[in-house]
C-alpha cells in the first residue's frame, strides 16, 4: 500500500521556476508600459527613426529598417536619435529599472 494517498513534494527546480517567475520583470504592468514606450529611460529600444519615429535597439537594425521602409531616401546615420542620451535621467538609483532581473522586495 505505498504511494496511494502520499502527497507529491515540490522539486527544487519547480520552486526555483516559481521564484524566477515571481521576481523577473516580464514587461507587463505599469513598469512594462513605461519600458516599452520609452517614456522614462528610453526603454530597450535605443534609437529612433527620424522619418517614422519607430524605435529599434541598435544601429544595424535601424539600417535594415531604413532600407526596407524608406528605400528611396538615403540612409544618414547622423540623423538617428539616441533615446538613451535624450530621455535618460542622470542617475536615479532609488527607483527600480524595468527590464532588469530581480525584485525590490525579498
């Protein structure tokens, strides 16, 4: 009569997965909206297209975007806006940054 009504134990892997899911910012909620739109610190998308205002993470992606969406216009890297330089505050460490792993409460 072994194992009929015996409750299952949680594995260390399962517990770690629950902790990871609870403490990692997945981009949802108010912090995720600010991160995706680039309101506070520029978000993950660092560069902005001067023509259509779309944001991309790096210069190479901006060049690919420009070649596919604006093929008739010449690509000029100097006109690209760096949102991290424009929107980022100097150093505000009191507030948690979106997109960074971890939680403020533990």
